């Protein structure tokens, strides 16, 4: 089987495929139009987020049997068309779930203890102790929305902090020894922290909006290491200004075009994003929660294993 790699990944992926008898081909630079002219020559495709794999692309891939996306989600692939055409699609949420859980924990501790703000102040000659008095995680209630691979990783890491962990999910029976599953109403009554670990679906896009935030019983901290379009940035900014949200840690943002596109390439910055950049109770990272040395290997190995198991 000929496999086309459109994005660079850990070499273990190509190595495992080669050992299993697949033939690897690489094109990291050609535009989509050029790829469309040759895609019919391949039975397998390895992608990350270079461009969307839509219906027109899939229909041109007349010999394609599988797509492996080296990442947690599959939202950049037209799954309905792929299913109709008999193309199997693989992702690897277990490959970077540990990295995401650690990143979310780091963001939470930084928010609670003003670590980034205090660091900048000291570098600028300010020694402000009372202004940077922190909060302890012990005794707080951390709420996780989406208790799948990512959510479970985060809740497990919270188990040593003597905090209460609850989760809300559209699927029943996802609670475990680390997180008690509750209704959305109870979730909004109890949370001191809300952490998002949901995929991008029609139900989750715009999920955190003004009405959602207003339904919470008390001000809370928000962490988003999931998908940027789940949070309406303008509504979040207003909630931060009103202290309805006490602080936010965002690894992903509404304005991302894809997982790896810089927000600063646009001619005009969105007003809400510009405001977000001025807030010292907001922590931002460039979609790297699942982006570790270890996860690079694990993501690639998981994808290779699935492909070999089903197509080798």
C-alpha cells in the first residue's frame, strides 16, 4: 500500500508502517490543488491539520482506504463522506491525553498563584507580595466538561490535591474513582473551576457563552485545552470584566483557522482577542497542551498501530 504523508511526524510512524510492508511517500509543501492531482495514487493518507480533508478531496482519492490523523480530533475530515466511500479514519486521543492533563494542571496552578504575572513583575523590579497572594486547590470543586481520554487524564492528576472533582458529559456512566458525574445543573451550582475537554462538534461550538456563564452559582476559573470555538471570546471577556469569571487559561482560541495557524497573521486583530491580551488574569498558550516530546512519539505510534492492525 502506498501511503502519502502530508505533515511531518515522529519517525516511528513511517518506520512502523515500512516494517509492516507499507510504502511511504512524503509531500510537506505542495498546495491542495497539486495534491488533488496525485491523491488517486495512494491507498493511505497521514495528516495533521495542513488543510481540510473535505468531500471534494475525498472524492478525488479514488483508491484511498484509510486516513490517519496524528492528533486527538477528526474535525478537519469530512467523516460522513469518508464513511460513505468506505475510508477508515483513525485518530489518537490516548496519545497526548497525559500531556493535556499535565498542561491543564499547570495552567490551573499558575492561575491560582499568579505565577506568570508575578514573574513579569519581578523582572520589572516590582516586589508585590500581598497583591500576589494565591489560592489553594485543596477544598475547591473542579468541574470537568467531557470526561473522555483528556478529561480522565486531568481528573486523575487532581486526585492528589484534596479537591473535589466532578464531571459533566453527554454520555452516561463516564464518572470514575477520580470524578463524580453530575447533571449540568449540579455542575453549575458547585464549580470553582471549569475545565473543557470536549471535541469540536455542533453541540460544543459556542458552548461557553453569556447564558452558560450566567447559569453558574458563583464566579469560577475557566480552563480550555480542548477546542477554541467552544468559547465565545467576547462573552468571556465581558464575564472577566464583571468578575463572573475570575481568570481564564486558554490553550486554544476561537480565532484559530487550524491547530497550527498563528493568530497574529491576520491584518486586523479581533477586538475581543485584543482585550484578552491586556488581562493579567488570563493565561494563553499556542495550542500546545498535547504538544510534548513524549506525545509526539505516542501519537505517531498509536496511529501506526491502528493502521497496521486494520490494513496490514
